[in-house]
């Protein structure tokens, strides 16, 4: 399923407990329509100690803080000139499809 936001985009959360937070997209799951945003929707995860095997280093146990997914419908991409906006598309003369800002028409 096609999504209008990609890994590396700067986005802002528009709804929910993290409303107003901004960050860079670390990963996108188009099948579940969810994104992971750097520093947003942090959750604590209890990790079990894993012993080393065959000379490899083991994983430490304890409580780890990491990002949890956010629904892609709850975020908007940030335009450099006008802030959070929706994404549109234009086709250039050479046939390339580019993403544009719906407010100012600038390239994203």
C-alpha cells in the first residue's frame, strides 16, 4: 500500500498523547500503516538477559526505553516554509513524480 510519507521525513504528530511532538521518521510499515518517529511515543520494555553463545556478545537485561509505532494518519509532514501540511504530487516535464506541499506548492 502506497504511503505519502517516507523514512527520513520530518513530521509532526497531530493527535493523541504525543500531539505537537516533532521528529524524523526511522521506519515505515506500509501494511499496518504505522511509522516509528525518533523520540516520540517512548515506551519502556522489559528485556530478558540473553547469554552469549559461540563467542558472540550477549544482550543485557533490564528496562529499555524505545520508540513505539504511531498511526500514519496521525502525522503530517513538515514543509520548510509553512509548517505541517498535507502531501500532493506533481509530474515534471521529464515524467518524474515529485511530492509537493499542498499549502505553498513547494517541493518536499
